[in-house]
C-alpha cells in the first residue's frame, strides 16, 4: 500500500505549479482538471458533482489549498488501491510542474533522469511543506550515486559543498537538487551515459524497491531445462525476465511469511544451487559463483524476515531510522543550547555578584586604610602630648627638689611644729592612701578596658576571616553549590554568634566605662580631700608645699592609650561598623 505522505508530495508539486500568483490558491477549473487526472491515473471513479458541492460556498474566485485538502483526502486518497501505476502517477505530476521550474537543456542529464531525481527527492525529503531535502539525505543520495557509477566518494569535496550550503541552511529544493546533479559537480570525468546508468540504478533501488538484480539460471517446471533469466528482487516478490531490458516478463515468485530459501549441494550439471520453497511450488536457481549465491540467499532471507516482522522495505526502514536519529540529534542540540544558555546566565549572574562583592571589599579596604591612618595619627599625637607632659613633670620635679633643698634647713627649725602637725600628716597620709588606691583601681580599669579592646579586635579579625572564607566559598564550582550553601549557613550562624559576643563585649565595655567613671569620681573626691588638707598646711606659713595632682576628668581608655578618641567618635565608628555588617549580610 502506497503511503499517503509519498503521494501527497507529488500532488503538492503539481498544486504549487498551478499556483501562478504564489498565494497558495488555485482556481476551481484547474482543481477540476487536476482532480480528474489524479482519479484517472490512480484508477478511481471521478465524481465532478462532489467537487462542486465541496466548494459550493466559493463558486467564484480562487480556492485555497486548505479547502482542497479535505476533498483530496476524502474523495481521492481514501479510495486509493495498490493496482495503479505509481510511475504514471508521478509522471503526470512531474509533467505539470517541471517546465515551470527548471530548464534541462543546459544540464548533463535528460528529462527522464531529471524525473528520476525528482522522484528520489520526494522519497528522501522531509514530511514538511514546502518540501526540502536536508544535508544528511543529500549526502546519502550522492554517495549511492557515486558508488553506483563505480567511482570513489570524496569527503573533502562534499565538505566544501556543505560550506557553500550554509547560506541555505543546509537544505535544497527538488529543482536545486536536479540542477546540482545535472551540473556534474560530484560526477566530473563521467560521461552522460554513465551518469544516467547511475541515476537509474539508484532510482530502481530507492523508488522501485529493487533490492538486487542480475542474471541467474532457472530450472523449468515442465521441461526441467535450465534457462538464463534476468532476476529482480523486491521486498515481496522475485521477478524474472528474458533479459535486462525488462520488455518480456517470464514470471515472478511471490514471497510471503511461509517461504524459505535453502542452499543445495552442487550437481554434475549445475553448481552454486539454491532453492526457494513457497506454499504451492519450489524454484531451483543456479548463481554464477559462490559469492553471488550467498548474496542472493542473504537478500531473499532478509525480505522474508521483513515480511514476517511486518516491516516496510529496507530503504524505507533506513529512511525512518535516519529521520529518528536526526530528530534525536536536533532535540539533544536544542537541549544542549538551552543548557548552555542557562549556564551562561548563571555564570553572568555569579560574575555580577562577585563584582559587587569585590567592590564592597575594595570599599571596606579603603575605609580600613583610612581608619589605620587616623589611628596612627592619633597615636603619634598622644605620644607627643605624653612626652611634653613628662618633660614638664620633670621640670616641676626638679624645681620642687630645689625648693625642698632650700627648705631643709628651715625644716629643722620648725621640727617642733611639725611634730604638732604629725597627727594632721597622718590624716593626710590616709587621704594619699585613698588616692593611691584610686590610682590602682584606675590602672586596673585601664587594663580591663585594654583587654576588652583586644578581645574586640580578635573578634573583628575572626569576622574578617569568616568573610574571607565566604568569599573563597563563592568562587567554587556549581557542583559544590549545595555544600557551599550549607557551609554558608553555618558561617552565618557563627557570624551571628560572634555578633552576639561582640554585643556582649560592648556591654561589658560600657560597664567598665561606668566603673571607670565611678573610680574617677572617687579619685576626684580623694583629690579634693587632699587639696583640703593641703590648704590647711599652707595656712602654717607655707613650711611644706606638696605637689598636687592635676585635675583629671573622665577619659576613654583604649589599647593605644588614654584619650585616643572621644565618645562621639566611638559611637560613629560603632554605627559605621554596624552598617557595613548589615550590607555584607544583605549581599550574601
């Protein structure tokens, strides 16, 4: 049974040839002629009334192929039988279309050869309209054509031709294929007769389903004599003719599922024998040599096996497999392209994230460098101020020592009065002891605050290390993405824990500052108390002048020394650090 898709391809060429304006529409009169010719060739009774009724709503003007296709399927293709001549059908469609599309005069092939190439194109073309043949099927056809002419196939020449086809998306129409073969691009050095024989051989193999042909000897059924015949093997029959011109057919062997082919031992009269056993009779055949005998047996067994499996001819089966393979390859290529697009998008997104994080790191590094410069400048200022204070203290101490030396002689004279003031001095010593205790407490608070600042610096270093670990984790491959996510969550929990510890240290620092302020107040009270006693001593004619400590207000102690920065600066640094931490958490 002829496949409907193969018949539709030939009809499509005829319909396009009738479409003069290239609008996809043909007049009703032309459709009537086309339908009558199709019915005549395919041996189907033509019903002109059905065509009139089908297009009754569009009696005037052209008709579209969308309206003609239901009529074609219902009144023509559904009635097709196997008893019509498919070559005559193809020649009718060919006659309608080839003169409008190609000129054979300037080509190396005849009209008959062009018709055979056109039939081969319809067989190998895709089932999509407009009909085209893909590059894989072009290579398949050209390879078989070159091999049938006894020449050697050259991959380099076809590779160059594929590069030329890139502008046409690796596809050809029927007329482009005929022109390409007719120009002799792949058959240079071959004469026209050889090219015609090659085209005819490929045509018989693909279109007429001739699987194998050649001369063999056949034993008669009545006279039992041996006669040379030209055998042609098709998927369901083995025909034999008087000679290879196929003018006089002598009979045929119908192959079915019950048939079998077996090898026979050589006899005195004939050698290379084999027998084909059918349901009603058997046929003894003699090949020219053992190789031919084995080839014929293998070919006939293949046909019988395909009939048992209910499969089409080998060439149609191979064509279906090639199409399925191309579809799978196209699907895999589309899937690969889609996957590459997704990977490229993910890579671009990752690059943008890394670029944003790099910019943030550069900003943080710039801020850190600026803070380091400020810290060094503040430290130098504090050192200079402490050096000046120490020099002034030394000068004051020297002046006091000189004064003490001058007053030492006077001290002997007023020794008695000093004894009277011993009780007063004892009280003053108690006040000084309180002052020393206050200084000791102040030094302890300074150490405590320095330790807290060291812990704060350590936690900040840990936070920087965690941040660097997160940066390195972001640069790993996509395959470790899940592991990175888990690791990142763990790092975020550690970061939160570190932040909580930092908050706790901040609270401890605030408590230490409050204690420091309390100690400072005690020290101030002690200093005031000492000053009161000094005032009392000064009333006794200035016999002894004590060195008084300077006024000490509340100071902020850091790991760089006292008064490195004020409370306002600390609050600003804390606010800046809190904003950078929130930005880092949002970026992650």
